[in-house]
């Protein structure tokens, strides 16, 4: 009887082992066929090979590796495969590109070698009429309209209102008895700048909080898998967009019905409408809704990321704070006692673009923050035709992602790139004269960020207000790790205690 039992057990184990081996072989075969499927898409008319790399698993590619590993995903593969490698992310074959000369070819090849191509989920959620999704003549027309929105005269007009919002938010930070999460607070700050300064909306606090929550849902699902099923990230992002559009439609109708009350100030939305009329273009309601959401998108999340990184570096480097404070002192950016009557709290006079431009060291600090922790890791394009890059072929139709962060980290011009060193951008250092494409926090070419000057104004104004009015301490035991997908942000937040500095 026992031999029969043993035989039965061994037979079951053999069957299980055979099934397991068969499943493993099937997985290996499936992965090999998936890799072969993409190898066959290479351009046969080109003698150049495809870049090295892995296409991952069928359908999902290496998307989950990318989402879970963050920046380590690209670092490990760059070290293994070089500055140009292939992978498969978010449902598309992708070639990742690092290095000043490589991304120079990508950024200057717009409309010729490549065209903009955000992930499918991003295109669906933001909508077809947005600047990021437009190409050719439509893109040029939209940039021309937005040029009026971000002109120097417009930025000078926005600045006092930007500073007002920042003053109000910092007052909340300093009044909080405990610690605050700077990343959440920065998102609240930049959302308010977007809706109050750019869109000129005067809404009750409850509505702002509600719309900010909906917008956060949109952002959280902007880079989801392009799978339209119940409870999928794409479906959640589209639902958030529909809610925002419904609210924006009511706001736009109210805004267009009333006349401009403040003759000395036009918000970005007013200037956009004026710019469209000057070109003989009338924007329909769908274009207006999508553009309104895009203006929030442009001024909100990436600027919140950079603002959080700014505070993080000020915490890490007190010597930088002291040098910046000395510069502010030298430039007279402190209220005299009679300018702040009845208050023991420090205050900063209203700034101007000219005054901000004189803060050379603070400018270096902001530039170094954007080099060290660029909010966006890179940009997406699609190859319009097969071309050569670093000895490899980039096949027509493939997605290309140029890496901002990796390029900043590996550019030979930057000495000790792992160190935070604002002085590298001072006129005395050779690094300040780096090649045009070694430092690209806002992209480059015809697709460079249209709101980059406004973003820098917000960062410099925030730095001035913080340094002159606050003191701060880290509330956690150690500094947080930084997550880089979809934008740079601290894992589990950056918790800081703020209080007023009574230095007057």
C-alpha cells in the first residue's frame, strides 16, 4: 500500500512540476515573441540597429517597473544600455534619450524629425484643443495667443497679485500650531495663484478647495494606462475633467457677461481672449474650457513641485539661506517699521520685475533647484520619420522621451552634479556658460514651456517672502525620499514647522 501512496505522491509532484515548467516556458516564449514583435518594426531601409533595452512583458511592457522604481528605473537601464535605450511604457514602444547633443537633436527637430506626443491617457484627459496636444499651425497659433498672456507687461501686472497670494498662504503656514506638509501646502498655493491670478476668479473658499481636490484627481491619473474600464485611472481622470469643465463653463459664461472692472489689470484669461481676437480667431466654449484647465495645469503641479524642492534645499543648506538673506538686506527688501504699523511681524515691500532681476544670487539658487530637482523628468515626442541618434535608428512612429533629469545629472559641464551648489551659476564659474541643452528644466525649441518666466517669478517671490518673514525647522526625523513619477515630490510629504521671524 505504501509504495502505491508514494507512487501517487511522486506522480502528483511530477505533474505539478511539469505544469510549472510548462507555464514558465510559455511565459518565456510569450516574452520572446513580444520582443520579436517590436524587433520586426525596425526600418529595414536603415542599416542601423535598434537601441539596446527590453520591451518587458506583453501589453504592459515595463510600465509597472517604471511606476514602482521611479528614477531608479531609468538610472539602472541607462547604466546597463547607455544614453539611448528602448523600453515599453504606458502602452507604447519608447526610446529614452539622455545627453545634451542627443536631446538637442530631438528638441530642434520639432515638426521635422519629431512631433509632440504625450501618453495616450494624457491626450485623452487634457483634450485635443490644448497647447500640449496641438501640432503644426494650430500649435503656432496657440503659442502666439499665449505670448500675450506671458509678456513682460502681463507678468509685471500679475506680480503684485502673486505676492498677495503667497503672503496669505505663508501667513497660514506660520499660524499653524503644528507642522504642515509643504508639498500639500505648495499645491494649495499654486492652485490659488492659477485660479485667482491667471483666471481672475473670485470664488468662496469651499469652492476652491473642492475644485483643487477634483484637479488633484485629474493629475493623479494623467499618466495612467490607456485602459477605459470602470474604476481605471483613465476613467477617473476623464470624470475629473468633466467635473472641471462643467464648473469652468459656468465661470467662463459669467466672466464673459460682465465687463472688466479693474481697468489696470487684465488676467491671463482676458489677455488670451484679446490675443485670439487680434488674430481674427474666436475660441469656442470647448477650447476655452480646455485652455482654462491647461492654464491651471501649467501653473499648478510643476510649480508646486519646484516650490517644495526649494523649501527642501533651504532646509538642507542654511548657509545658502544666510547668503540670500544678506543679498535681500543689501537690496533693501525689508519694510521699515512705519511701513508695517501696529504689527511685530516682518514684511516684504511689493516687488517688481526689475527688483527681482537684481537678486543675482537668489536667481542662482532657483536655477540650481531646477537643475538638481527638475519638476518634470522629460518630454514625449513621436518620430515622424526614421532618423539616427547616437549610432542607433529611431524608427518612424516610435515614441521618444528625452530626459531632463538624467541630462542634468550626467552633463560633463556640471562639476560634482550630485551636490547642491547655487554658485555654479555665478558669472565667475564656467558652469554658468553651459551648453544650451545641458540645462533644460523647461525643455527647449518651439516646445519650451510657455510659462517658464512666470514659474521663476513665483519661485523667487516665494523665496523672498520665506527668507524675510519666516523661520522653519524639519518636523520629521530625517529628510524624505523624493519620488520622480509623474513629477518630483517627497514620498509621504515634507513636514515642516513654520513661524514668523521677529527680526525687525
